[in-house]
């Protein structure tokens, strides 16, 4: 895909909210476990932490779940989150459901994926919940995880979209490209979102633009010892009169009834506007990386030989 055809992240947010406003979101089939293990990779894992924030669940990525299960014999149900239903997901489901005999659920954007078909065959189709998705650039996963969060929170995506258009679009600073560092402040109750924001900074900017994300309470603790003229502070749902230079603050309001889905959408939108005002770091490398990831990084022999254990 040419650079000019790759949308900025903020545009993907608008498209995602439009998509999820166009149909009735499904109901989540969660089961009734005594102890649940939630498995996901990348931003699927913080999505799981948000969905099950009120439950004493265990959380693990693709490299942790087997040991987590061995150390917690009380686990009687597994919940796998995989937007694509491919990559590691089929193997994870096969291990959890077939090998370990756990009642296993899948939240995905493709019920006909390898993982979806496998789980439907092992148990039944109702163990797979499908969320609609837009076709997006590699790693964006905006319509995917945002839709999954909205299913849980019950927020109205149309209301989030209207809020963005009314309160964010007119206030986007014109000089975001002048800063080399950004600090997003969230309210303490939304701490689980910060990991998702950091992932987006990694994906879109690598080492070119630095992103930091902390709650207001964590920001009290030595995060701002060293001032920088190159850092802008973005606060979500907070009016910031304390941190950063007065002309380097972007305060973004929330609205009554806003929840995790709103915060994710607003934060992604803000990061996408930073992307818009910077060189096309992501766009110029997305296709090459996508091919490398598909052909090489998920080839275990190639990966393990190229990044082998090194001890002396």
C-alpha cells in the first residue's frame, strides 16, 4: 500500500466509531468460572484487563499462559482474545481446550479464522464472539479492540464520535510536530488504558518520538523532575495547571457517561493527530515490516536462531 493511501490513526478512530454505530454490538458469552485465565498478545491483553477489571482473573500473554496455568490449578475457564484468530491463537486454544480440558471462550473479529473454527469444533459456535472490524494498516487494531471494549462498557459509539468532533477537532494544537516527547495524563480509574497508548507510540514512532503515559496520581511521583521544552502534556478528562509549560498543554474533556471506550478512542485520536503532524515514519515502513513479520518473525526457527539465549 502506498504511503498516501495509509490513513492516520485518528482517521481509523473515526472510521471505527462509524462502524460500531452502524450495527447492534453482540453480547459477550463469558461463562461462570470460579477462576478465569485471560490470554492475549499486544493490546489484546490490556483489552482483557479492561473487560475483566471487576473480576479476580489471571492474565497472561502467549509466552506466559502455560506456566500461569501450571501455577494456578484452580483455573477452570480460559478466555482468549485475538483480533485475527490466527498467529498464536489456534495453538493457544488447542492447548487450553483440548490438552487441558478447560472451558474456553474466544473473542475475535473473525469467527471463521483458524482459532474460531477450531474452538467451534471442539466445543460449539457460541463459544466464539465476533466483533466487526474495518480493514486497517498493520498494528492499528482500532476497530477491533475498541469494539471489544464497547461491548463490555455499553458506551454509545455515536456519542463518542460527536464528542470528538465537537470538543477535540477544534482544539487540536497546530504545533504538535514541534515536540519530540508527549506525556499523556489519565484519571487513575483508567490506568489500564495507558499500556495501549504506549503501544501506539511504539508502533507509530519507534525511537523518533517519545511517549509517556501515567495517571494523575502516578504523575505526583518524580515523573517530571527534568523539564523539557520539547515535551507536550496531554490530559484526558483533567484540566492541567501543574505540569509542563503553559503553552505546551492540551486538555481534553470527557463527558458524562464516558468510560474506557471513550478514553481509548480519545487517546488514539490524539496520538493520531501527533502522527499527522510528523514525518511518515510508520507509513514508510509499514509494508516492509508487515512482510518481514509474516515471513520471518512468526517463523519460530528463524526467530529463535536470530535471538538466541546468550550467557557466559
